[in-house]
């Protein structure tokens, strides 16, 4: 799996399946490998941030810069593990862990008001003023029993989102 010019063996496919907790079928993994090879333009076995930005749907995503922090330099196994958060076979807990990593902008294991505000800023752009964002976020946090000074850990995220009908799914086309 080191070079993208090689083909996946049955062992490689099973190893990737195990690594991503069977979030994808063997056929889906083969399709993802083909897409990975298309993205890895230099054939080095890793996909760079620039290569990810060549995907139009990714480039226009307001969170693309945050996601690039998690994506730059991934090999195929890591690429599939990243995408597994969007699989319908992935547990709600795994999806929440992924969201937490996106929100934990400084990777300190905590999400603060400013971290959430920064994400909200990315998502709303010029549609809301900074004052409106702060007011909305403060209100939402207070409704959930938190304050502007609260710091959220992964268990907090689990508590808040654990009972939701969170949908983060993408379909992998099988050729």
C-alpha cells in the first residue's frame, strides 16, 4: 500500500477494513483506493492538502481549512479511517469523536467558547455579525446548562450529542 501504483491485495483490503472498524465493504474500499490514487497525483502514497483542495466539493466546504489540519499527508489507510466517520456503519460515538476533533482547534482535548465561535464564524461567514454569533452561541450554551466560560471535553460532547439523530453519511460509489 506504500505506492499508489500498486494494486490492493486481499490482505490490504482486510487490514484497512479492520483499521476502520468495518465501516466500508471490501468493494467500497477498492473504490476508495481508486479515488485515493486519482487524488495522489505524484504517486507518493500520500495525499497532500493541495491534492484534497482539488476536489470541488471539499474546496467549497466552509470547514475545509479545519479538515485539512486532519487530512494533510494521509496515506490510504488513514484516508479511509478519516472517511469512516461519514459511513452509515459508523457508530454515533465515533461520529461524535470526529466532530470533537474538528471543534478542538488547538488539539488540547477541550473545546472552549472561542473554538465553537470560530467554527460558527466559518459556517456563517458574512451572514451574521460577530455580535449575533456570540449572542446565539451564548444562548444555546445557556439552554444546555453551560456558560460562556465552560470548556467541553469529549464526554461533554457525548452527553450533548449522544441522544441526537446525527446524520453524517456519504455514499461510496462502487464502479
